[in-house]
C-alpha cells in the first residue's frame, strides 16, 4: 500500500513538472514602436497613372494612406488592402506584408498592377500634390495625387 501511494505521488509530481514545462510559452518579442512622419504620412493618395502615362479604369478609385504607426491601408481599385511600410533616408520607401481581400473583379489584373507597384516601390518623389514611385532601377512605376 505504501509503495502504491509513493508511486502515485511520484506520478503526480512528474505530471505537474511536465505541465509546468510545457505550459509556459516564451514571450514574443514586442513589436517595435514606429512613428512615421513626413509629407507622405497621414495623407490619402489617389492613383493617377501607372508608369508614366497609363490611366486605369477600375470599379473604385485606387488609393492608399500611410499611417504614423507604419501601417498602410487602402484599395487597389477592386479590393481593400493593408500592410506595412518603412520610410528611410533619401526618400526610400518599402512596402511589405501587403494583403488584399479577394473579391471578384473584372479588372483584377489592373488591380494587381496597383498592388505590384506598391510592392516594387523603392524611392518616391513629391512634386506639389503629386507622389511618384520609382523602382530599384530608377524606372517610374506610377503616380498618385494628394486627395483634398
């Protein structure tokens, strides 16, 4: 009887130790506090051109807004989109983690070009109320106009 009680007590202690070891998760690293500022931040930008002269006919206006916390939101003309953005020196810009809803849209290929422009953007230039994105090869990707 004493042996059974000792065996059960040992089993309970082993189970408790196992649960304690498995129950805790390491804390995820805290997300870095980001605070962006500048003329592109907290401003709605509406699509003007793809490339240097191509206008797209989309069901809804394509637009985006860069938020102070490093998030970007908007529409590719068919679907809502969200992601992250980093701004650097010399007008460097990098969009990442862009996700869109998946609504059926007859102009889906054109909408994908809008998203692709953001994903490819490397630098930007602001001229009055216009924002122009350039790729890593300095090619013009497209232009946006400041919304009033």
